[in-house]
């Protein structure tokens, strides 16, 4: 007697076959779309770098503009550009180097805690990508990656500086998960515009740029180093202050920028 089409065995077989076919299609789609996803991710990275530097232009593609940007790797432990030999020894390809990934590798990063970790990043990669816009051998502007913890999330952004390696051209986050309408105002163009022209360092070379709770007082002698804080977002504002001071300070890009000011580009 023929078996029933409603048997448990056939039901399981059909379900298994359907799952197998679907998994093949999903895997094929993931593999096939990966190059496109990587290209989109790379274009988004370039766009955010150009945006911080105020270089986006109508009528020109991101790749066309980014062709004028030079990517270099900095050794944060020495404060100098990493040599080809150093990068080869560490297995680093400057074109594909991912600072987030490197920060998770104990061999390419250092552990941070307590007072040594004001930005709340836990680990800092030994190397970092920086982006240079040059005129001949002279740097016209430099774009630095920065990140640190706010209230709910790690915020990732770029800060662009003028050729004095002190005056801010632009600053913005491209990845953050702060509260919309409060800490999420770090994405507000009006707030980001407040950073332009601010100075990072005081006369002693300390990174003192910070967010001012309640707004910047023009009579404050340090007003040129301060940006209006985010209303109703004290912890996010504090996080922004900590991360910019950390990354522009002695444990971040401070020694590197000091080297550029005194020695020029090598």
C-alpha cells in the first residue's frame, strides 16, 4: 500500500530539502554581494573622511576627490610614520588596515584601564591610519580617526586639522548609538559646525579642547578651546570631551602631531 503524503517522514524530508535550497541561495547571495558591500563600505569611509575635511563637492565623485588624499600609517608608540619594514614585520597592509580589528589583537594593541582609559575604549591599536591632503611636500590638512564611549555606545568619527596641526577644520561621527534628540545630536550639522576654527592645544601643548556645559562663555580665556555641550546629554558630552582629549593627547596622536610641527613630513 502506498505511503501517505502526510507522513512524518515525507514532511521532514520536504522541510529539510527546502532549508537546504534556501541556505544555498542565501550563501550564494552573501558571497556574490560581498564585493559590492565592501565597495560601499569603503566609499562610505572615504565620504566621512572628506566630510570632516570639508572637501565634498557637487559634481565630483567621492573616489575622484579622495584621489588627492594620501593614506599613511602612524606608529602610536613612537609618534612617527611607520616604515615599510615595520609594517611588513607586523603583517600590515596600509591599504586594508583596519584599526578596529587591530585593537582586538593583543599582538597589535595595548590594554587600557582606569585612569589610562578616559575614552573607555579598553584597547588601543599600536598603529592608526591618518589621511593627508598635501600641496607638494607640505601638508595642507590632516584627518585623524577618533573613537570613545558616550552614554550608550562607542562613537567613531574623524577630526580634520589645518596645517598648524592645532586648528580644527571639521569634526563628526559616522557611527554612534546615542539617544536620538539628546546625545544623538552629535550628528546635528549645526553642532558639528561649531567645531570649525577651535584650537586643540594650549600654549603648553596640552590637548584641552572640550565641550562646555551650558554653552561657551565668550569671556572665558579658553573659549577658543571650547564647544557648546549637548543639551540634556551630559554623559555623551563628557564622552566626547574625553575621547578628543585622549586621541589628541600624549597617548594618542599628540606625539605624532608634535613631531609634524617640529620636523615636518618624512
